[in-house]
């Protein structure tokens, strides 16, 4: 393993040295420039992927950030005499600032996802282009950089530009690789699949999206800065052209937009093909040929070339390495000891009110959950059970009232902050991250949970809980390949992997058969035995009575009774509400 | 021996690149036979938004090279024309000129079409010390390369000389315009000329009552037309490229308005000539398919061949115009210098051109203006009359029997 | 201050330009919204239809409406075939963008190879004709395009809203498995819809031929603005597509009427950004 690692690093170093020294070889400068173009598109496509491929926020306006950087460099170098190399960090900075500025405003508007985000980026491109075109920045005449001085490496500006391009491509690939393997990357992929769930599982979605946007825009801006001197004469029309926006999208998807190396692969293929068919008569038909090739590749390799290659490698090497549970895991200390003599309040809700468009879902709810207990939460449909879970986990803001965890207020915290303090939940209808493997789904919860596990620990933790819930053999599957039963247990494993102090279970039993229910009940008891406080919402009375230490009954957004199961279920009001409703349905 | 090694390393690098990218550059395998052809390289906008004009230039270049080879080539060697497609993009043009010079190793280059591509590729020419003859640059003052030569006739200050000429021409008519409406594309050269025209107009006492810039690629001209109609200036000056002039005129026609006098900067000749609403439209020219341009046999033969090839290529307007004439003149200038100096050395060619004049289809060409533009603006004004372009100004260069028609 | 006639005239041309945007947006919006396929080839097909209309008209003297009928039939078949490919290879939303981008490039090359890169104009007697209402002029062909766009938008909307088959389509878009469980044949419906979307591209193309000058690269000039229109109008909403087109068209025209036309994109798209940020529920 280490030997292989050494070989890998040595190989990388040799490749890097060869690339750096390439212009010094006696090769026609065209190849140097051609490789620059490949680097340029690698940077652009990778930049697009960091925001759009990873986080799923589709930018149809990368020309805006590219253009912002390009004109920053062009303006500073020509009008203010700033040395060109100095303009590049500024170009990246201006573009990153633009990106994060937009992100700062946009990511606060919940609805601006998917195609609306795409629309926003299209609009920003038009606006930026119009501003540059109609002001002194360009004014319509274009900016000529022919007389801008550039330090010469390898005896020509071409060599310098090549190295700048190489640096840009290498930096963006390095960034993409680091992100891909880090918490940030996992968080972004989760945001792509289900942003709300990601937040509730502890992913600081706003910050992550902002970081991805700033980085993506910054890379595009730096690429623009270098490209300004490469072209030598820049105009608004060509800078904000549709292909500048389209190509990174095409390249990324072709290569594989959910892998860090995919866009670079796509960029190399497309750029090579474009310059391979530049000769006169067949130029136009050649491009049709490339397009046909593109279609065939997409049809045969739906996820892109990179995932296709990875599948091929796996097929050649037979089964991939499985993550084995770490031996010492069972010894991880539980957060709280078994129940003591005096009950301690773990979660304290006081006077909670929540209104949705005139409908009061929660009316002055007071509820104290005791440390180490199992609290059953029952009530007819629409009584506010799910809303209660949603406000406790921070998914919905409170209108009034307070929530405290072990005495500390949490109601003003964002959902991911609450998750990190140790509150986890499951969803009634499982909401796994559909494009992450079962193992990744669970590992994500461990990485972003209160213990904030490192990469290796998180996978060990995940493997442990998959084994615990009995779905370990499906670790490499995608959630879509699981049956309902397995998806329910995936929900549970994902909540448990966070090692929560308080676990909120939302109808985990619905849809399961008798034996499955019995198994689940045992599991829940076992979890409590580990020291976790459990609040569970359930319709199935048998389970409520069998499992709960106490039961709280909700009706019409208010708690109408609370106590031991037997006492509570006999109260007149409860009988009326509960059985009445049950009879009615 | 040393040369062999270098060749080998080059082949190796080349093979690696081919493997990496599937790229196969033309002519990388050197030709070794005797009578080795002289290779002349150029990129043109064969595809993309400037594709129409690129096509015209391509036809002209092919005609010229064919004629040249029929007459025994250049310096007794055949000429090979290496044409690449720059997709109407400056960065692609720039990369491909580097390919022509360093990889395809052409002996000489000619400039591309379009302001962006010309300026971007001129930088490459400068870096490799290649003589750079271009024929369509609108912003003369941007061409600051010492071996740059302009084949076109606009002089070094077209933004001043053109409007002066235009007002002079109208000044000779019964009712010279007193107001002008200027509407221009934000294409760099067009906008540059429009701004110059506005200044000159003020100077000669023609009031600019409307000055509008629209984006290159504007899709709907209805609202702009409404403003032009609303202003009803004596002269409508349009900084139009391609068919933008047609689009504005059609929009004006739909509003029931016909400008009393109108001028179009760089229109696509054919579509404007055949548009009924364009009758009386003025434009610039330095070559047309007809007298007086075709008075000498070289020009006449060129015009005839162009008409033939254009019709064969399926072009709707199969007549040579300024675009075609300029390109032809570029080739004439380059080959004249080669023939005179018996050399392919860029420095020798540039020095010779600096001191001499060349006979072209556009007339006698000098490079006495700044940055090797023509000494002064020799261009003519042409007018659409009965669906054909005729030269109308200055009178001594007008098409026989034609004169400027104005209200 | 520009006077009223100018503003009114600009308003008219804005609305009519919006009609053309809407006509182009219609098919794109339906396939994106109801089939979750992003068809970048839509513009290319529209331009191909325009070239066919022009070619049939000038080379064979076939009237535009007959050409239109032939094109609609042929394009419907193309749409069905395209969808067969999408279904056969289980193409995703992302993949569909790439494939249709490829189709657009192929169509552009084909057009250029057959008809050259030079401009083509379909000269018709109606080209410059207008209805005159007081001091205002309403261009006939642009009005026809607008009326057709409006008719198609309303009919499609009504079809989706009231006809059983239309409702079934919407149900499939919202949740295909459940719709299938209710016995709706998702496959057959999606073929129908894909055919209709392609046919709409054909209809838009006929009007582009009548109104505009054609060049192969025109394919790319519409993408940005029409994409914006499609999204403003909400995906899969035919009336919305037309309304979005009118919104952008009028914004652009009014800016052109009172300020420098080059500022037009700034005004309309700033407005759009403001709308997205402050009134996202409108969109």
C-alpha cells in the first residue's frame, strides 16, 4: 500500500515536472498554446463543477465570473499600469466577491434552487455584460492588451501564459480534489440531493454553498484574467458569448460532473476535438462528427466518462475493498449514563407557537423530555406532531416560545447547529441522499454529527451502524435500490451514526409487518439502553404502550395530556379525541 | 546528426500529443519533393456569426491562389493555401495563427476577418516577426505593429475622413441634410466610426438629433425603428454589420416610414441591394462588379471568376464587392512584395512594401499613412439604385452614367 | 421626454417580440417541465424549420402554410423518435442537455453545408405590411406570430388543464410511478408530448422564416433569452411561457424607446433579478 503510494507520488511528480518543462522542449509553440487552451477549459469546467456538479446549483452564467475576472485584469493592466501578474489575484478576488455577494443574497431565498438559480445566473451575465459594455470599463471599443508587458519564462510570453494556465488548472484540480474528499465535498453532494435533510443532518448549507460559489467564481475569474492576455484583444461580445457559458457545462457533464476529475477529462476531450477539426473545408462537418461522438458517449456512459472509467477499473479488479467495522467502536463512550434517580430535563419546550399562513399548527406547547426516557408522541393527523419535530430540529423557526437542550437555548440556532448539539431525527417517508451510497449516507451523519468524525472514523462508524441495523450488505448500493424496510433502517442508521443525545423518530414503524415491528421495538429499546433519549411519533398504539415511559397527546396543536401510557390513554379528553378520530377514519 | 535528434524529439512529442488528444495537424509531415510549394496561411470565420463574410473571403483566396499557380506560382514554386476556421472567435484565431506559424510552418501569413480576430492574431505575428497584411480592420489606430500593412483604402483616420466624404457628397445635392440620426451596433469598429461621424457632423453644422447604440446581435429592431421614425432626421446613418441594416429597414417599413437619406457602414452587399426598401441607400466601397472598377483586365477577370464561383457555391448575391476586392488586394500586395524582393523573408518584404506602391484591383496602393495604412482615404461611396450597387462619389470615380440620387 | 405615440409603438413591438419569444419558449417549457428533458436542440430545430420553409417556398414555390403542415408532421415524427432514444437509454436531465447540444451542432453544420453560411431572406408580399390603427402600426406577420403563439399557449394550457389525457400528463410529471399505478400509460403520453414539442419548434420556425433573415449561427443568439423566458413562465406552463416572453419583450422595447438600446438587457434582467429576490413566488 505504501509502496503504491510512493509510486503514485513519484509518478505525479514526474508528470508535473514534464508539464512544467514542456515549453522548454523544442516543440512548436502552437502545442504550448494548445495545451494552454486545454488548461483554460479544465479550469473553467472544474470551476463550474465545484458549484454546479457538486452542490447542484446549476450556473448558466459562468461567463459572468469569467468576464468579471477578464475585465479586471484587462482594465488594471491597461488603464492603471498594474503589473499583469499582480492583476490575477485581483481578478480572482473580484470574481469571488461577485460570486459570494450574489450567493449571500440568493442563498437566503429558499426557493432559488434548480432552474430559478440557473435563471438568476443567466440574468447576472446579461447585466454584467451590459454594465461593462456601456461604461468606461469597455464602452464597446474593446480593450487592447498588445502593449501589456508580461515577464518571459522560457524565452517567450507563450511560455509564461502556458505556465499560468498550468498553474490555474492544477490549482483548480487540487481544490476540486480536496473538496471532493473533504467534509465540504460530502456536504455539497448532500446539498445536491436534499438540501433540507443535509441541513438537519448538520451540514452548514449556507456557508458551504457560499464557499463553493466563491471558489467557483474565483477560479473562473482567474481563468478570465489569464485569458485576457492570451487573446490580447478583448471585447464584450466575445467575452460573454454563449459558448463561454455552454462549454464548461458540456465538458463537465461529458466527463462526469460529480467527480473531481470528470470535468478535466471532458475539457481535454472537447478541446482536443475542436482543434483537431479546424482545417478549412471539413471544419463544419468535422464539428458535426464531434457532436455525434458526444451523443454516442453520453448514451453509452450516462454518468459521464469518469464514472465509466471507475466502473471499468472496478470490474477489472473484481470487488472493491469493503470498509470493515473498526474493532474498537463498541467501546466508544456513550454520552450519558443510564437513568439516575432524579429525572433531569433533557429537552425543554416552553410556550411554542407556530403558524403557517393563518393556520396555527402549534399553540403554546409546553413539553419537557426527560433524560434517558422514551416519550411517545401521539395524536390525530394534523395535530402538530411533525411540526413539533420540525421546530425542535430547527427546520422551521418558532413564532414564539423557547426550546432548551440541557438548559441551553437552541431555538435561535440554525438546523445544522442543533444537529451538532446532538439532536437527530428520522423521516416518516425516508429521505436518503439518493445519489450517495448507503454507506456515504450514514457516514455523512457521523461526519457532521456532534462528534464531527474524521473521514476514516466516519466510515467505520457508518459500517458499525449499518451492521447494527442489519443492512450492512447493502452498503455500496444506492438508496433507490433498497426496499422500504431497508430504507427505514437506513433512516435509523443515519440518525444513530450521529450519536445523538436526543433521537426523534417519526413513524418509523409504519409500513412494516409484525415481525419487522417486533425487531424494530427491540432495536429502539436497545438504543435507549445505550443512553439516548428518544421521542417517537407513532400511530400504532400497541407500540406506543409497549415502548413508552411516558406519552404526550397532541390535539389541534396543543398538548392535552401527558403521563404514563396507561393513565394517559384513559383520560376522557384523550379517548374522545383519539378514538373519535379513529372511528371517524 | 543534431538535426536528426531534434526531429526525433519533435516526432516523439507530436506522437504523445496525438495520443493525448486525437489531434492531427495538417501538413505536420514535411514535404520534401523538389519544387517545394510556398505555403501561405490564413484563418477565416468559416463558421459562427461572421460566417457569411468569411465565405466571401475564402472564395477570393481560392481564386487568387488558383490564378497564381496557373501563372507559374511564386518565385517559380507552386503556392499552397493553408486555410483554418477560427469560428469567428478571437482566441481561436490567435491559437490557430500560432499553429500556422510554428507548427504548420507556413512561409507567409495573411490576416483574418473581423476586428477581434485581426487584433488578436496581429499580436502573434508581432511575436514571431511575421509581416501582417490585413484587409478589413475598422479601427486603424489599434494596429500598432510596425510590420502591419492595411490592404483596405480607408487611411489612418477613417472615422474622420469617411463622414467628411459623406457630408461632402450630400452637400453637392439640392437639399443637403441638416439633421442626422446615428444608430450603431456596439461592434467595436462600427461604434468607433459612429462616434467619429457624430463629431464631424457637429463640426460641419449637421445636428445629431439621435445617437443610439445597440448590442451586436440585437434580435428585435421594432423599438429602435420607432425612435428613428419619431426623430425623422434628414439623414439616417446606420453602423450596421451584416444584415442589421436590413433588419432596421424592414422594421421601419413596417412602421410605414422610409428614411429620406440613409447610409450603412459595413452591410452585407447582396441582401441590402435586393431589399426594395433599401433603394437609395449609401454605403462605402472600394470595389464593385462593374465599371469603373473592372476597367482593367485583372479586375474584370477577378470579378468574372468571383461571380462564377459564388454562384457555384450557392451564394444568393454572386457579385464581387469591397470585401472581395480587399481580400484580393491583400494577396496582390503580399505576392508583389515576394516577386519584387525574390524573397520570403518577412523583414525584406516589409521593408520593400514600406517604400513601394503596389497595383491592385482597388487601384494603386501606397502605405504612406500611419501604421502602413493608405496615405489618405481613397474609398468611394456607393448607392443602391434599382437593386444594384453603383459607385456615386467622388464623381470622377462614379459608375459611368450614375450620380448620387438624393431628395 | 418621448411622446406617447413612440411609447405606444414601442409597447406594440415589445409585445409582438414577446410573442415570438413565447412561441420559441413553448416547446422548450413543456419538455423541460413535463418530461424533465432540457432540449437545447429546440432552437436548432426551429431554425432548420425556418430554412425548410424558405427553401420549399423559393425552390418549389410551396406556400409557407403548406410547408408548415409538412414540417409539423415531420417534426412530430422526429420528436417521437428523439424521445424513443431518450427512453431507450434512460437519459437524465443532464444527459438530455448534452445530447440536444450535440443535435444543435449537427443541425448547424448541416444547414451550413447545404445552404452555406450566407444570409437567406424569404421575400414575401406581406413582409413589410402593417395594420394601421390611428398613428400606430401593427406589423402583420409579427401579429400573426403573436396570435399563433397565444392560440397555441391557450390551447395547450386548456388541454393540460381539462382534457383527461392532459391531466394525466401533468400527473406523470408530478409523480410518474403513482400515475402509472393509476393506470396511466406514461410512455405513450411522453411520446405524444415530445412529438408536440418538436412540432412547436417547427411552427416557430415557419414564423422565423417569414420575419427574420436566416443564418446558421442564429441558433445560438436566442438561447439565453428564451431560457430566461421559459423559467420565468414556470416550467411546463404554456401561458407562463407567453407571459414571460411578453415581459422580457416589453421591458427591452420600452428601454430602447426611452434610453440607449444597449442598456435594454440591463433593465430587463435587473428587473428579473429583483423579481427573483423579492417576489420569488411570482415565478
